[in-house]
C-alpha cells in the first residue's frame, strides 16, 4: 500500500480540539482490605470536611485496641470501605437488572449513606452509646445513628454542600434502613437494605467490619464480601442471593458471632470499658461531656482524645478520673470475679434481678462469718457496693436467639425470578441448637482479698435466681431434665459448650414441610402453606443421642437448668476465699522485684554472673 503524501496528511492543531468533555481518572486510595478504592467527586465533597475527618480519631474497636495491638483502624477507613461496597452493590444491581431502573441519583445517595453511616459515633464507639450515655443521660433514648443524622445536617450546612432536601431525606433513611424522612416519595424499597438491612442483617456495613476487624486482629480468613455482592439479585423488592451461596451467608453470620465472642467482648476489653465509663462519669460534671450530643458544633470535637484531655489536665475536679485512667495505663484493671453463659430467654430476668446490691448483701453476710485471724482474714480497704460491677453481654448470630437465615431469601439459576427460604435439610445438617446467649460477668474495682468472697456471694445469688426461675425461662425447650451422678465422659464438653451440634432434621416438626431452620416455637416461622407449625413435644424416648448427652449433667457442677441449657458454676474461675487477684498463682509476691537477691551495698555481688564458656566450632 502506497504511503500518503505530505499533502494528504492533515496537520494537527491543538486549538481545533476542546477538552471540555474529557474525564480525568478519579483519585484512588489504597485500602488494606479492598485494594484501590476510587473516590468520586461527590464522595470527596463529604470526605474533605472537618465532620468526616473527625472519624480518624475514633478507633473502630474502641478499647479492644488495648488488648489487640493490631486493631489500630478507625471509623474513617471503615466508612470509606462501606461506601465502596455500597457503590459496588448498587452498580452491580443496575448492570445486571436494568428493569430495576436504578438511576445515577440512587447510586450517589446509596454511596453517600454508606460513607456517612457512622458519622455520629462517640468516643470508643459502642461504649459511648450503649453504656455511658444511658448512665449519664437516663432521661433520653439515644443511638449513634441519630447522631449521624444530626452531624449529616451540620456537615451539609457548615460546608455549603449543594444537595437537594429530597436527597438529604433519602440518605437519612438509607442510613437508618427504614422509611421515615422520605415517606411520600416512591423510592425503591430494596435500596434500604444495602447499608443497614433491618430485614435480615446482611448489609455492606457488616461486610466491611467483619473483613476489616478480622484482618486487623489477625484471626484469619472470612467470607469475601464480593462473593455475595456478585450473587445479589432483587426479587419482589428484596435483595436475595443465589442458593449456592447459603454456606457463605451462614459463614458470615458465624464470623460475626465469633468476633463478638472472641474480640468485642474480650474480658480485658470489657474491664477497660467499665473503667473508662467510670472515668467519663467522674469527669462529666466538670467537662460537661454528655450534653455535647445535643450540639453538633461541640460534638464535632468529641473523640477518643477525651481521655488524653483528662490526663493532661491538672484540675483537682478531674483527679478521680485521672487515677482511673492511670490504672489502665499501668494495666491494673478491674478484676473479673466470675463469668457464666445463660440462655437467651433468661437474659432479661437476670439483668433485672442480679444486682450489685444483692451480691453485696451476701458478701456482708459471708464476711461476718469469716475467721478474722485465719486464712480468711484480709486487711484491704473495705469493700463498697459500688465496687461490684455486672456486665450482661448478648452474643448472637445477628438476629437474637433466632436463626438469622430464616429471614434470607434465595433464588436459583434455573428460576431466577422466584425467591424462597432455603429448606433446612438442603442447607446443612450441622448447626448450633441455639443462636443466642447472654454472657454474664462480675467485676470488682477493689483488687484485694475480698475477691473470693465476692465470687461466693455472687454464686449464692445466682442459685436463688435459678431456683426461682419462672416457666417463661423454659421457653427454649420443653425436654425433661435428668441429672446423673455418674455422667458419661463426654458430658463435661457438652455442658461447657454453647454450640453443641445435632442433626437439624431432629428439630423440625415431623410430617410437615416447614420453612428452613425455623424453631417450632417461633411465631415468625410459617410452613409453606402459610400456617404456623404446631409446637414440637418429644418424649424422652424420642430424644436424639446428642439430646441425651446434654441432659445427663453432673450434679456436682450444675447450679440449675433453664430449659435444656445448663447454667453451671464455672469450674475454671472458682477461687478460694482468700484469693488475691494481684498475685499471680495466689503465691506471696516478692517485694524485691527484678533486683531481689542482689546485695546493693556490695555492688550486686548477689547476682550470678558466671560467664558462659565459649565453645569452639569445627
């Protein structure tokens, strides 16, 4: 082919072209969990504000950082991660289901909702809204989502962001996961399940924090959120998932439970929670901390640094708070006296009736009978009722005591336009019998030899709670209880385990085709014909092998039973009356420290410094 002559070549003139329609690549940040995340111009408008940058100073896991040094991540990166996943999910739905008519406005609003969903978190995250505020402001009901909406309004106003009021209302409802502010507009119902899914708890917030928290503390791999995002499909205005991903959904709920049990509710982290709550309450009158939730301009500067603010102060009014924080710095934590797991159904009654006052009364009675000259004697500071603290920690798979997968619908490749609840036997035959429990912990501020007596006093009170248990506590099981003085060898494991497995088929009502994993006593569980299943009443002869093992429990270890869930005295935490938690192994602690045995006057002659002979190699 002949080359073009010079006359045939059209010269290039830059002035003939315009760059008005050119699009530059979005700036990106490298995230340790999701890789490179593109930051759009509308995301940048919200990120580059003082209100959002505040999230850099709020630890994602609060006081757990004092236990897990890798948990240095903050609400800032978590919020960007949630925005990224929200955008990924809504764009996936728009691309694969054009019939949903998802608009650019929908994508922007969902992304911004993910970005701002944690804008209202206070110092040390959930410590603030679940413990400090309810104690300091018992007259109000306050959650961090409400503060997020308040800070969202303040952010828009303070930074003159050009956004329509309808969009503001839409974003607020997306953050809460329910229609309130946008009522009257025909918004797409399934969009409210992306950031905060009130239907079944599967949302991008959970996708991010499970992956991010697990990576930070180093507990291993978790389900890849992109697996479920790629599987998502809208059927009947609900976000559903491919049936082959039922295992991934169960893994996600199981990972949530594991994080709560092992990380979020760690014994020491909860002790520090209690200490920081005391420090903040003691400082509240002087620093006026709790009232800042009413004023976004003041709340904007309230972060985890409030602890440093107290430490830096020399005000005598903050002396008590400083002393508590100093104890944390020196790792002289409130001591865990005892702990036990109780069934979900008994949780509210225990929270109401197990009080520090009752334990203290029992302690006084026991203390009066002690041998003041013998091993029971103690010379520590007198114990006060406020030295006894009780923590009730709910642990569950995401939906209280219910199986979380009961509210999740799935579709199949062969029938993508119909969503169904998965049948139990087609999901798995190996699941926990129960999906929720309450962890009860007793702490003491006073680290003296009162420790053993406090434990004994608590156990006396707990026995009375079990002996007086009403029938409502027995809601989890109607099975008979038999106590064997000579239990089989495998019993100790089944007693201590809270997740004993059994064939799920044994838990379903016979001769009825029920919806998946639904307990027969759950009114929300319907059969495929729309009726409620009849309660399952089994005789002792109909019990499975696992049931029999669970119900032959050592009489020596059992305090009582609530349903088929044993409430036992924790043999691993039991201590004698004179136990001193300040002394490892309960042995007499040396006062010499590192230099014990060294004669300082002789220049350390007591130290064995015999040189090691060098060995010739070769």
